[in-house]
């Protein structure tokens, strides 16, 4: 089974390049043509770090998709699932190798009906996850793109899968690590202000949709309808 690795990115191209090298330059490298990138920032191909690592991709390179606008997290995830089906979706600020793909493969063999496997990190479970049953998830509507550009799309996904009787399953990922909030840490004050305004908007929307914040939801259907 071919493992497609899908990575949305916005501005931390340095971390994206780090991940690409970790995947393709180890002792058991991943085929670089199986790496799909959505460049929501639109400047990856002109970035210094990408030019520096391009020489490592001798025959095949990762596919870089540049949308006309920032799709956001949920929009990027939906694009991946609709166009590539079963796939591992990862943040650009994580590091892992083929070992992680093997962890997902073993999990999907043990629990073939699970729709989504997420890693067991207590904060960033969806920073690297496997969409194992893409057809079922798309039938459920996919990720909620009103939670834009980021935050609470993972909580919403967990809530809907739980109510559908097929909750996401957490698994440990060997050799995986994550740099939390890397894009935010590298941003200026105006971006941070906008970021937290959007965070609060999404938080309010989530409360409206489920009658409570994550872990304290009341509604069994969206908006209690």
C-alpha cells in the first residue's frame, strides 16, 4: 500500500524543508513523489530553503500545489482527502520518518473500520494523522471549513466521529516530534493579533455548534437541531 503524505504550509518553509529531508534522506527513505504539499503562502518555490534542498530530489520531487488563496487548515485537509483519498496528513512543524507510516499501517490492519487515526500527543493529535476511510469521512461532510483558517477543526472532527459511533483512535508514533505553534512564534505582532481574534471567533462558533467548548459539549446534533 502506497503511503501518500500530505502537508499544508503557510510560511514556515524552513520547517517544511526539514520534514521533507527527514522523510526522504533517512536509511529507509520515502519516495519524494509521494509527498504532496499545499503552499497556502504561495512562496515556497522561491524560498531559499526550498532551493537548497531541491538538489536532494534527483529524479522525483514532492508535488507542490499553490491555491489561489489560503485554504486554511480544514480546507487544505479536505482538498487532500478529496483528491488523494487515504493519506497521512501532517503539520509542517513535525519531524518523522517511515517508522511513523509503519505505525499507521499496523493500526489500520488491526482496526480497519476506524475512519481516522491520530497520534497520542495530548495537545497535537491532529498534527500528524491518517485518514483511513476517506469515503466515509467525506460522506459525513469532511472537515468544517467554517472553522477557518485554523483551530477547533480537529475537535469538531472528533465530536462528529464520536456521535457517529466510530471515534478517532489514538496511537503512539515512533520517532515523531512536534514544535508547537511554530508559525505563530515566528510571526509579527499584527499577525498574532489577527490570529487570536480568529481563534476566539472559531471558539465561539464551536460553542454555538455543539452547546459547549471541547470536552463540555451538550448537543448531539450540530446546533442542537
